[in-house]
C-alpha cells in the first residue's frame, strides 16, 4: 500500500501539492487524472523519490520513502518519467538489463538474464532487442523503457504519462500491456494519464486531482460522471456507456 | 487479440530498412582496446629508442620520464573528463569549464605575486603540489556541497557558478599578472604553459601513486558508473544514491585535474578530445570499455604526437598547442553539431 500523509510541495510562491493525503491499495491499475498543473506528475515523482517534498510523508508498504535504503526501495517500487533521453547510446537489451541493477548490482546471473528476456518478450521487443534506442520509433522506445521498469520486477510500477507521443494504436497497445502487467504479473500500476477515456476503460481506480489536492477518488463508474468531470476539469463532459465502458464526450 | 498482433506491421517496417550497417558491434570492444594498447606500446617504444645517440643512458632516462609523465597526464585527463561527463550527464562540458584550471592559474599567480620567483623556488615542489591539490579539492567540495539537492536545474546552476568562478579567477590572475615585475611574469608564463617534456620529475612518484589509487577506486565502481551515466532520475530509480556518488566522483575529478595541471599546466581540450574519441572508438557504453579506451587514446595522442613532432617535423612546435588546437576544433564541431540537431 502506498500511503501519503499531508504531502506538500511548493515551487517559490506557488503551491503544487497542498496537503495531499491518499491511500493507494495493492493490486490493479490506478489512474491519476486532472487538468494541467494539478500536481499529478509532482505527486508521482515524490512517491518515486525523484523529488523531495516540502512536508508530509510517503510510505510504501510501511517504508518511509525519504529514509528507505535506495537499493531495497528500488526492488519494491519503480518509476518511469515521461522524458527519457540518454547521452549514452544503448541497445534495447542494454537498457532492459539495467532494470536488474537493484537485484544484481550489474553482475547479471542466469536468473537475471531470464528476467530480461521475459520482459523483452512481455512487451514484444524480442525482434528489436539488438537495436539502438535512437533507431526506434517513439512508440517502440516507450515500450523499451516500460520493459526496463518491468524487468526491475517491483511490486509497484509508477508511470508518468506513458501514452505521451503515442498514436492511437500504440496507446491502446500500451494500455493493454499495462493492464496485463497488473492482471498476470500482479503489479500495482499507478499511471498519470491525460485521456480520461483511457483511464475509464483500463483502470480499477481513478484519482482526480485539482489545484494540488485530491478532489475525487473512486472507481471509473464513480468518477466518470458529468458532475465530477465538470468540477475537476471545469468543462462540460457528456458521459455515455459505450461497449461496457463509460466514455466522456467533450470535443464540441 | 493479443498485443503481439499489433506489433507485427512494425517489424515489417524494421526489416524494410535493410540489414544493419557495419556497426560498432562487429569488432568487439576488447579487441579495439587491445589494438589501442599495442599502438600505445609501439609509440612508446619508437619514442624511447628512435635515433638514440651520444649519452644513451641520459637520453633514455629523460625520455622515460617524458613517457611516464604522459602516462599520468593521459590517465588524469581522460578519466577525469569521462567521469565528469558521466556524473553531469552531458558530453560537451568538461572540468575546465568548472573553473578548475583557472583556479590552478590563480594559485600559481598568487604564489609568484606573494613570494616572488625566488620564494617559489624555495618551496619544495612536492609541498607546492600537495597544497595545490588540497586547494583544488577544497574548491570542488565548496562548489559541489550544495549541489544535487534534487531540483532539476541545480546541476546547470552549478555549471553556471563554475563558469562565473572561472571568469573571476582568470580576472584576478590577470590583475595580479599586470602588477608583476616583467621578469617574474616571464617566469610565471613558463610555469603556466603546458610542456609535457619538462615536467617536474620529483613529482612523478607522488602523482603516480595518487593516480593508481584513483584508478583502483574508479575501476571497482565501473558498473555503478554505467548506471549513473543514465542520468539522475534513472539512477535513483535503480537504487543508486546519486548525490553521494556524484560528489565523490567530482572530488576525484578535482584531484585528477590538479594532478595533471600541477605536472604539465592547463590543457583545456585534451580530456575532451580523449573522451570524445573514446566514445566513438569503444562503440560500447560500459565504463569498463570506455575508461581504458579513453586512457589509451590519450596516451597514443600524447606519445605518438610527441614522436611525430620531434622526429618527423623536427621540433616544429609544442605538442600541447597542437593538441589544444585539434581538441578545440573537435569541441567546436561537436558543439555546433549538437546545436544543429
């Protein structure tokens, strides 16, 4: 369980997180939605201990994020930011191998190699494994990054806008793979996502943020209503039931 | 429907691009390193033995000192730059841009200014070297202590601070140099200009020990460095205490820069050249390949360059000037290529 207590973060005079208290239970896919500047990515980054908070506490299975030993924490929770550019030239397999670092400190065992191949297979990257990242399309590269954090084999996987720069087909395939990671690998996946309909169709829980606070939290059925979405996004959204999922229509 | 089906057209795209060109993987990295090592040994052997006449013992001893100096300088320049690149997650900026060599110049100028040339000669070279190194490391500590606090911009802020310090140190040095007696100024210039063939032989054993210790320390952490080179966020995600590693590695960089500058004076672009060529030559990202390759590229450049300069071009110039020129040109090329992207 990820537990946030009175989490605050300010940049200069602007408050990005304003005393967020929240529980994310184990298992399933949790989506964080909200308008730009609501503090979604900041919250995710603090949980992933890439950014220090100004107040409050984050614990993951009782481990305090600020004090947990880095290596132990890295075996329990992994985070992927949206912008990943490496100065070094890596192949897909090189990158995925790095996911095993918390477990083997760079000396890969037979089990580590098996995990690497499994992660490559899980994201259909086997034919591309020998390619350099800069030779791949954006969608393929995104899959390679996700393969690395899956290879890290943590209970919790945090993904910051994993659908960024993906076309429809690749976005759907990415969400399916995220769903599969939660269902068949038993991961707890937390994603920051902009598209409310992807959040609705693929998550077990949705957390809606606004102005540095958690405004609503619940199942897709509870969050995907015109009233809630109007309150969160300040936009009229017509919600309809399409193919078993609640879809928001807001284009015109 | 499985995700596999979604991917198949993409694979077709991949195949349509044709077979992979002869890439960095066709010659294994260890073979490249072996070839470089052989080249370095060849250069050294040529330099040591070519056209030896007269007092053979004296000539060989003098040339051995030069080669040993070049070994240390190549190691310090190449390794410090690669470490700096790794820790700062960039491949353009070098330690000298952090004001380290400018600090060296300032310390030298201060010494001449305060004690005069006579006073400077009175100080034992080893004591002078130790105090300079200590000053450099203290400077690095002061500068980096408040860095890596997790804010995204803090590294760039530190680099900016480094540049400002560099300008400040240079201005202070220049001010003092204006006030110097012309004879002392002349002597100072002699000390500041890199001369690989006139290094202080007394210092060599000291710096050799320091360099070997640093070499062992760094080598034992080559896998950690691989992770650090992925950048702060990825390294932290993989459980690395990035701040601690970065501060320690930057202290080592300060130590190596001071070793090199104390021995032969500032060589701003030598490290950049060795590291940049090594990234291309090694063809692999792992530090266990990059570090030895950078060292050997640097060594071949220094020893081979000195040989060509002395015996082919007939002492037509100073090696450091040639290296600075080519290194500087390479730096500009990479800077412009990066800007064009």
